[in-house]
C-alpha cells in the first residue's frame, strides 16, 4: 500500500489544498482546520448549511491565512494576537465549547459577503478537547482541531472504485474522492479493507497512527466540491450497501501516535 494523496482544509468547510508532503502534529496535519467560520452564537458554519464554502480557497502562510474566492479581492488575515476569546463549538449540540480568537472585522466582513449572511472567523490557537470524554469509541483527548470528530480522515481508492461501480450499476455518475474530504488517501488496499483496521496501529512512512472508527457520512458528500451543486448521491447508494447501525460508512478516522512528516509515495502498513 502507498499514500497517494494528502489534503488539508485550512478553514473548516473550505476548498481543499493538495500537498506532496505534510507535517503530522498531535492534532492532525499542520494547518488543517485551525480556522472556522462561526455564527452569532459561536457555532461552526459548514457546508451542511452553506454550500458557498466550496468557493473559499484558503492558504496558510507563516503567521496567518490568505483568503481567496472568485470575484472577491484577496484578503490577508494575520493570526489573532490577544483579544477576548470567543466560545466556539463545531456543532450546536457539542457540550464543550473551546476558546478561539476572533480574526477581526475585515475577515468577518469578507466572509459575510461570500456566504451572504453575518458570520465571524475564529482561530484555534491552542487545540483542546471539544469532544466530551466517552462520546467516542476512541477518545481524542485534546488532540483535535476544528475537525468534526477525529484529527485525520483516511480513504481508500479501491473503496471509491467499488462505490463508483455501484453507482454505475444504478445509472448514476461516478463521484470523485474530493466528495469525501479526506486528509490521506491510500492506494493498493483491497476495497473496504479499512473496515478491519479500527483499533490497530497504522504506519505511513515512519509516522505511526492509531486507526479509530469508520466515518459516518453526511450531506456534504452530495455536494460538488467545485460548483457547490448538491444532489442525492453518493448517500443514496451508501444507504443501500454501507449502512451499519443507521450510519452510512466511508473512510477511516485516524489519531496521530507520533509526529513527523508524511509524503505521497510513502509505504502504508497496518500492524496487528
């Protein structure tokens, strides 16, 4: 098995960045989902609520962030220094808000114009626990950014090919891997092999991870990541073939067990 893709999403819900290599930190890949758009109550605004986020191209720079979108001027946003933190939650029902620093009125206005609603941009200066202990089979502790559940998501090209075969049988168009917004993509594993990896050590190059639970998919997978157009697939087909305990499964969550660097082409090994 080999690592064939590396992706980050600097602002939660934004368009992906593709990388040849990336640093692995305790809370995920460097620069991944440390920023989040929030509403007036401090709750994250994601593609579930606003497909306009697919137009947001955010690039991490040293000490800040560059925001781009079609038809809008580029905006440079420095990492906030000081100021009163905002109590932010990735979802409305999350029990543990985390202190995040507001990016300021320039970023707020730019993003409000893009999304067509009042929003704010916040930065997670210090990753900390926002998933209550016991809420996940594999506890993340404080090792998570603004990710939904776990620091990293891995997907398999063979599993995507199997899903696309089912879609073709149903007369539907194939979907690209970008629909599933993974951080790491693995080539060379049998389709759905990742179902059996949960709880086992997983190595990418010289960096060790712990495979956690399988990923339950949501409406974001039905959103074209280039246009924002939303349909019914692949959720409808996942419901036919990959529904387990009312969850529609595709991909595998990972927890970093060490820091280091991973690169496209690295060997991938699952122990145990």
